[in-house]
C-alpha cells in the first residue's frame, strides 16, 4: 500500500495545528490548575522530600515531554488526515496515568489497574491505527476548519480529554488537603483557609491544617466552627492517627506550639505537658481552649479561660458563645459572665427552636441562621454531639 498521498495545499496543516493547540492548552491548564498540588504531594513522597515540584515549570515540562511523545507517535503512524488525533492517544494515556494518584500515596504507592490498562489500551490503539491508515489511503477532500475531517479529529480529542478527566483523582478532600499544605508550606495562611471553605467535605487532617492556619492568623477563637469538625480534639495535631501531614512538615506545627513530642499522646496531654515544662508558646492557650470546645468539655473550658483571657466583651466569638451556653446550662456556674448581645442572640435561638417541634426541620432552620456558631456545633452536629 502507498501512504504517500500528501494533500495539495497543505490541507492537513490546519487539522494538525488545531489538534496540537487543543492538546497543549488542555495539558497545561489541567496540570497547572487542577493537578499541580496533587503532583507536588506525589513528587514529595516519591523523592522522599529531596525535590520540590514547581507548578508552572512542571506543567510546561510535562506538556513538552508529552508533545514529543505525540511527535514520535506521528512519525511511526503517519496519521495526518481524518484520524490524526489518534497520534495523541499515548500522550493522553500518560497524562491520565500521572493524574490518577491514589489519595493515600504517603502510606503506599499503587499503580492500581494501570499495570494492565496501559498495555490493553496501547494494543487497542495499534489496531485503530492500522484501520485508520487503511482509510487514509483513500481519503480525499479539504481539511479546513469547517470540514468533516476537522470535526472528527476534534471529537476524538474531546473524547480523550473527557477520559483523562474521568480517570484522574477528583477526590475533593485530597485536593483540598494538598492545596492547603502547599499554601502552608509557603506561609500563606489566609490562602490556606480559603481552600474548600464553601464545602462541607473534610477529614481530620484537613481540619488540623485549618486549625493551624487559623491560629497563625489569630482567628482560631473566632472562626473555628465555620469549618467542618471531624473527630475530637485528638485530630488537632499530626500524631498520625487520625491526622497527618504529607507535604507540610508536621514538626512545623509542633515547633510552633513549643516543642516536638517524643512519643504518642493525646492533644490535650501534649498541650498540658508543654505548659508544665514551661515550653508552651502563646498559641497553646487557644489550642487548649479549642480542644475543650471541640470535645464539648465546657467545665474545663470555663476553668481554663481566665488563665488566658480577661472575661470581658473582647473575647473571641466562640468563647463568648460557649460562656453563654455554659451559664444557661449550669444552675450554679463557676464564673459570672454576661453579654447583652450574646444573651439576646441566644434567646432568639431558643425561640426558633421552640417553634419547630420536628427535630429535622428544627436543625435545618437553626442551620440557616446559626451554622458556624458554637451553639449549632454543640447541639446539632451529630457526629460530635455532646450533651451533658
């Protein structure tokens, strides 16, 4: 067979240019915007922390390598007409492979099903190439932007793009964690707090990272319960179970609080030990108070609060909410505290609850106005509902 029938006027150049533009644009955007933080975590783990992934350089370098792979595929297949887009399949396959990083890569790296998917797809691709070359021998016609040849190639490119997006790791919490760790590593605490701040999806490790960022930003007592709380106070520090870090050094959190622990212990034991040994940093106070609130331990919270704060109207919001709740739940409270604004707001909450006898409806209506408050967390977050 003779495959040397070049189109007069270079009609295949438009098709090849469009395919190249679509691939390069997608690859750079996909790697730079969606996969960059996940790839940073993967490179950190696989290099054992010896190398650092650069978002822009990584996207450009990987795209360049994948494009060279496409040129190699084109050199061997010579598909330049109706099915030129098939020359991008090996590159798209590699892009899909590096996008499908398992969420627990720090614990074990696994290729999953890729060890057999890759050879099967490549065999299927070879078969398609053989058929496409047979068709190309007899194909005639122009290859301009509005031609059938162009839109067949664009359809093939779109199909491969959808497949890459479908098989890539789209676990929202994994992406949130990776992005937050990158921001914390760079000292961008407010940016770290903005990661996934409108999503209710979270885990213990992400909660721990947010608590650290809140503390660094001086907002732990104001905004802690604006984020989902997963686990008890033991999830506040990276002892490995249930919370851990991958890219951001866990020791950075411990050094920020005062000292690196020598063994496993609970969060509250560790914070108390720091204070007893005189190694506690100023951040330990808010960590300790936050731990009490997360555990629903209002009595210990009230006992410790005067140690760190003057009991006046300048207390952080969650501390004022907790004090108001405490004084309403105790017949003989250990502290005397009153805030007219808090009292009025809490009275409105109780009135709202009284108008909703159905528990499900009551939770929904309270959430509309009070979600993000310590009151809502204490009374309505089912996984962490502490009622005394």
